[in-house]
C-alpha cells in the first residue's frame, strides 16, 4: 500500500513536493495538507484527491496520514516535528529542522522519549549524484585523509527580505551539512570574514561573506557565500586529501560554438541544479517509510548540528572573531 502523506505548509517548496510525490515518487500519495492560507493549500492539492485540513495538529492526528512532510516556515518546523514524533509517525522536515539549537534539542528529546528515530531533514545535497560520488571516494580512502576543502555557493540575486544572517542560516547551512557528511566529522569553530561589499546589493546586506570552518579533527573548510553574483547559480566543492583531491562535477550543458565563441549555459537556480537530488531524496524516504525501517537520510542529529553551527556563524558574523560551536558529543542513539 502507498505511504499516505500529510503536508504542513503549502508555499513554494511544499507545493513542489506535493507535485513531486504525486507525479514522480512511486509508492506514496498526498492525502491531506494544511497551510495558514487554506486557499493556498487547496490550490496546492488541486487534482491530487487530497483534502485540506484546518491545521498541523489535524494533519498529524489524521488516521489516514501515515507520514508527515513539514514545509512551513522555519520557526514553525520544530513544533510540527515534535508533534509527529509524539504521534509515532515518520516525518520529513525541510531544512532547517529548527531555527535555534534549543528548538532542535526539543526534537532530539522527543525522539529519545519515543525510543526510535523518525525524523529526516531535507538536506537534499546528500542525494545529488556528484556529492554521492565524492562521498564514495573520500570514504573509500581515494584521496587519503582529508586536510582541506574549498566551497563556493553563489546565487544570481536574492530578494530584499534576505538579510545578512541568512547567509549562514539559509545558504551556508547546505555546505555545513554536506561538509559534516563528506568529512564524517563535526564543525568545532567558525569565522566569518566580510570582503568589500558588492554594489549589487541592498543597503542592509553584507554580501559576499567568506566563512572558515574548523572540523573537530583539524581539517579546514573555506566557503564563499555570494548571493548577488549576477551571472547565475553555482555550487563548487573540492576536498583536498593527503594523497589527492576530489571535486564536485558540474552538471553538463550543451557546448555551443557560434559567432567565434564556444559557450555553455550557466544554471540560474537551485531548482535546476538539484531537481534530481530532490526526486531521489523523496523516493528513498518513501521506500524506507514503506519498509518500516529507519530512514537513512540526514536525521534529527544532523538538523541539530546544523542549527548549532549556524548559530555560531551568526555570532561570528557579528563579532568578526573565531567562534567555537561548542557542539556536544553525538549521542549513541544517532551513531
Ligand atoms: P514559503 O513559500 O513561505 O512557504 C511556507 C508556507 O508555510 C507558507 O504558505 C506559510 O504561510 C505556511 N506556514 C507557515 N507556518 C505554518 C504553520 N504553522 N502551519 C501551516 N502552514 C504554515 O516558503 P518556502 O520557500 O516554501 O520554504 C519553506 C521551507 O522550505 C523553509 O524552511 C525553507 O528554508 C525550506 N526550503 C528548502 C530548500 C532546500 O534547498 N532544501 C529550498 C527552498 C525552501 P504564510 O506565508 O501565510 O506564513
């Protein structure tokens, strides 16, 4: 039987995931959804057969909802995730798991009380084929012990509502998760440097930002976050080990030769770049939920660790100094 999914929050990505589950994921169907704006929820489920419920409590409690997808805005995530865990239902939560480490801790506490893991966090890069290849190489010892990594995260533009702290909370959070995963280590300190500001910016925004992370084992990661780079969406990652390097492959684009030039298009947004990763992420989650096995994607501990590091990165942005994350040891429950 298909996994019956209830969706909380039907804005941009909630609507995308409803279409994804309906059109592209096998073995799952959306049966209920809610949003603060009920009309928006109705538009999001139109044609799927799913019904609109009054609120997140109703979605979690519904007898025909086997699993919950949380795609509301970040500050509301933890409450819905805790409710789903307390109801004993698997829950997929878009990043961030929580907007503070304290709220993320509430999710860890709820899972501990429940006694088994039910939470997956939407760090979809782990399902990107290029990052998966890098993981295989590093885990297989293909470049020796990792020493350093160089990362780039560029967006063409951001809306005026984007503020300087979001460089860590919304943008770098993806690299924070993926570097913890690739290097199999926690981040122990962060520093945020602020180069000359681009003139293509809103007055309130510090852009670009240059972030330096230290892993507990001593490896160093640098990350350029530049969210008004104008020309396109670009993600770069290279890990340097004692015996070699491994680099994230680019998505291939047709090579055009014309008017004396050779060119390839530059992707314009993360939807194009990570569409396949989102599909794989959801198919894997649905398969594992259907099998009744713990999901193997990023878990509540990964969501907690990302919250601890982004909190530290925001403090580092304001202080200019090196900020220790103070992350505690990973509980055996998440080994
Ligand atoms: P969005 O368009 O603002 O959608 C959020 C929706 O949830 C809105 O319709 C909002 O209603 C509703 N909502 C807020 N609190 C709610 C609650 N307690 N119960 C029910 N509905 C609630 O935002 P989005 O771009 O879809 O992003 C949603 C989440 O996905 C964010 O956490 C974001 O960081 C994450 N995301 C992840 C990725 C990724 O790369 N994995 C990409 C994009 C977004 P109102 O607008 O009326 O408040």
